[in-house]
C-alpha cells in the first residue's frame, strides 16, 4: 500500500469553501481545516502568501489541526483570487508528501467610491447651440465589481429648478443634454454639481462640478432710441443746432454689441457722437421751408458682429417758417392813365405781388383820392 495520500483523502479540499468556518481568535481570522486531517502525525506547510499563514491548533489528546489564518485584510480590488498550496508531510522516512491547492476567491464589498475622471469639467458652448445637443459627457469609474460598480449619474439634489429645465442628464451615459436654448444675455455661465452613485449596499457617491461657459452670439438687433422728441426747426437755424438726441442699444457684448449710427440719405442734418452710444442730430446745412417743409431722416444702426445686424428708424422733422421773403411786385413801377372827372369807386388798375399773408398799404398822401381793394386772383 502506498504511503502517498490518495485523492479521496484530500477531496475535502475541493469542498474547502463549504467547510471554511470563520472564527476570530485574538483578533485573527481563522479558517479551520476539517477533522479528517487530524488523523496521524502529519505536519503541514503552506506556500508563501502575503495574507495567509498556517497555524496548528492544539486539540485535546496531543492532536493538532491546521488552520488557515488571515494575517491582513483582503482587498479584492488588489487581488481577487489567492492561490495557495498546502503540503502535508508524513512522519515516515523517507518523508512522503501530498499537496493540494487552495483557491481563495475574495468576494467584493462596496468599499470604493465612484471617482470622476475630472473634478471640474470646464466647457464653452455658443448660446445658439441646438436643443438636444450633447454639451459634455462626464465619466466616473468605480473599482468595485458588479452592482457595487454600477453607476448612475445625476444632478445634485440642490440643483435649481431653472437649470433642470435647461439641462438633462442621461443617468446611464453621463451625457449632459441641452433641453432648451441658452441665452448669453440672461446667463453667461452655468455651474452644476453632478453625482455618480453606485448600486451597492450601502451605496456610495462621487461628485464633480460642471462649468458651462456660454459664448455670445450676435442674436440681438441694435435698437435706435429717441432720448428726446425731435423739435421743429426754424428755417434760419444755424449750422450745428440740435434737433434730437438719439442713443443706440444692443444687448449683445463685445463687437456683437458695438453699434454705429448713420444717416441713410442726403439731408441737411448730421449725427454728432457724444458720450458712449449717444448722438445728437444736428443741422448741417441751410434749411428752406419753402423748398422742403419737412424732412424724413432715416437712421441706420449697425453692429460690428459677424454677420452684422442692423435696424432703421425714420424721424420726421418739420421746418418752422421764418418771414424771410419780402413781397415783390411783378413790375417795379406801373404807369396808369386816367381821365379827369372819373367815377369814384371804379377800378383803376390791378397790380399783383408774390407774398405771404400781409397787407397792402398805399402811401398816405394819396389816401384822399385812392384806396386799395383786395380781390382774389
Ligand atoms: C474655463 O474655461 C474658460 C474659457 O475656456 C477659462 O477662461 C476659465 O479660466 C476656465 N476656468 C477654469 C476654472 O478652469
Ligand atoms: Ca470592493
Ligand atoms: Ca463602489
Ligand atoms: Ca447674444
Ligand atoms: Ca447685436
């Protein structure tokens, strides 16, 4: 009969994990190796291992039983399987040995927090980004396995409702999706906290921040504002007389909000820039009510965006009459021939003069004999 141990003597080892009994003695975790091995004067050695050692436990009657002792905490994330080799030596001469492998599979415990690849995601997006577009994808990893590493992405509970109506989180992929248009003019920066939660028990949670910088797009048309109503202008107003005060406004920023005002058509007026975006509409030439009693001045506002936007406004300016036209007769002198003894009241002669509303006055020395009668032309 061979002294070498046969398979059936060792087959318990294939079932070792059914028998491993966890006992803690003096702070050490011990896994007792079953009864069957207690027979005979057999000694044991264990292959070198960082975590496990073999201790002989004394039983009554000088009998010993080998125990597998855990020397330091296991960490599945460092080593998930430990392969040990147990050797049994008999007391004979020469010594005969038998070996068996012990495979220790370390079960996962949810002891790792999900960790984001970046603590801050800093991205820039134009304000006209289309709804439905993916702005950024956050990503976290979890060193555990199975449900302990299954992640769900969410916006932090403290996220304001206003942001939740603009952004949506895909809880599986970590993609942040734009729901509604951004508006640089109302908010040029969005900051949001994101969490990744695993499905372990208890669950663990990792955090990161997402900063979305909104880039201005030229989406506002410049406006022309009359800061004072245009006042009617006397036709004899000197050059440079202020007719109206005008300002320009554009809600965009930078070049998109830089506005230039111009007069579109020829007129005896010009725009004089004053402070910032303010202008004065002033006279720039001779006015004449008799040729033009009213001017429609068209102003164009253009921003410096690319492409640029513009708007127009027409201002109506009326010219006030000044009595600057003396009446003049068709002829400088009229020669009238009369017979003596003429009937009083008869019309002698008609004269006419170009004039505005006025009076006809006859020299005083003739008032005894003549008077002027006005008749329709
Ligand atoms: C985020 O990006 C913007 C523009 O790219 C930059 O000006 C800003 O300094 C960045 N912020 C941080 C905290 O990195
Ligand atoms: Ca773990
Ligand atoms: Ca985990
Ligand atoms: Ca804009
Ligand atoms: Ca603009």
